[in-house]
C-alpha cells in the first residue's frame, strides 16, 4: 500500500480538503497506514500534477477541496485488483527472536513479555476505536470495520504467541541451545538474577 492509493481511496468516497483527509486518516486509517499532515498535503499536490485528482472547489482562507478524476479511479481500481500486495516481508521483532539465544533466559523472556504487553496495548486501543466509532453504511465504515477486525484478531494472536514463547525459553532444549552459543564467546552478560557477570569461558 502507498500513501498515494490511500488518498485516492479516501477521495473515491467523496471530495475532501486536506484538512478533511487528515481527519479521515486519524479516524479510520491511523492503525493501518498513518500519515502526517505534510505528507497528505504533499501527496495531494503530486496527485493533482499527475491528473489523478483535481481541485473541485475553493473555499475561504485558501481552502481547496479535491476530487478523484477518472484517471485516478482507474489507477485505484488497477492497484486494488491487479497489483499483488507487498505484505510484511520484514519484521524486526521476529528477526530478533531467531537470535534470542545470545541473551540470557531472563533477557529473552523480558523481550518476549515486552512484545506481549505492546500487542495487548494495541489490542486495547483497537477495541476502544471499535467501541467509540459510529459505524454506518458508508464504504469506509463497512470495509474499515473488516480491517479493524483483522487488527483485533492479529494482536490477540500475537500476544498469545509471545506469552507462549516466553514460557518456551525455560525448556531444556532452549536453555541448552542458548548455553552453547553463549559458551563460544566470553563476554559480560546478565545473570538469571539480572546482575552483571562474566559469561562462560570458551570451550577448549
């Protein structure tokens, strides 16, 4: 997804000013594709120059209302139906999980429980949005509710996984793997009690 297509999608619902678009972003897309005011206004300029959007009306104090053009709608439909989603190919948090054996069990559990708390916080925020939003029959409400449900289910699953993984750190296999990798390096680590200490000396 790109900011260009997010703005085109919002304009496909109805013409809007930059201020209106920011309100819509904050109310509906903030948890999916956040954007700043300068980014939105900059994108409106690019879309207008490319002929994908146009200034449909002028208001007081220089207010401009933008509308999607036929070319813009064709671009949006092309992106929706024909361009494969990029998907989350990179996940910094999950990449770190592969190497948690470098840490002590306490440090590894702390990391995983921190992820659990963060996803629980996000889940609660999404739940608040769901409860406070007045869902109606407009496109953004009907399909936005589907996107919000995805977020609710994903954060619930991620929290459950992180708490399960934190318990797995105490398994014999996990501890042995961690001991082996830390045993190859003599370094200052953190003991299981959270106090600094020397790591195991190299074997041999």
